[in-house]
C-alpha cells in the first residue's frame, strides 16, 4: 500500500513538472484525482511512516531533458502496471481518469523513441560476445564506433565533417 501511495503521488509530481507530454493535461482534474487517491492511501496506511519517494528522487538526478523522457517513459509504464491491479471501487472514476492520462502520455510521440532506445539497450545487453558471429560483426563495425566516439568527444570534428558535406553539395 505504501509503495502504491508513493507511486501515485510521484506521478502527479512528474505531470506537474510538465516533463512528459506535449499535449495539454487537465491538471485541475488530475489534481483532484490524485488527491483522492493520496487521501485513500494515507487513511489506510498500515505501515505508518513513509520512507520517502521511489521515482521523484531519481528523476531529479537527471538534468538532461532526453534522459528525463527516458526515465519518465519507464515511470509511466510502472504506473500503468500498478493501475491494472488497483481495484478500489469508490475511487474508480479517479483511477480511470488517471489511467487515461497516463496512457495518453505513454502514446505521446515524444516518449515512443525512448521505448525503442530501451528495447535496443536491452538487446545490446543480451548480446553474447563470446559468439564468433557476433564477434565478426562487432569487429567489422569497430572503426565506425570509434568515429562516433570521436564526434561526441570533439565537436570540431563534427563541424568540419558538416562543412565538407556542404562543400561537396555546392560543387554539384
């Protein structure tokens, strides 16, 4: 129960920060919905003391907007999973509204690339680097990876590369 209350509360904080969506949220309605859920969990808290948040503290660590989007996409997924099993008849209209807003945020075009990134990272983690086929493919791509690293670590290389492309384009 304590974790669910914290999840709901921190979901609202993320929405209030306006970090995860590009469409207008009905913040007044969400505020009432979240307040109702928060009051329910506070009134039914069997464990007493709350030991802090689970999402917001981690979210504040990431300053880069794209990293926050990645993190928020995963937070939203966790909330949607939580609301699949949350069954409180007296709060069902509030739960339905919050779930709908979360689903909209999840489908927001700004969050979809993050889902793909996480899928790609997961697949990357599962690569078996002792497999000879994988090693061959990795070796063939190695120099290109070094080029990407160089571009990230030295912005002037990227600028020179773009200038070369422009010059070649103007000659044609």
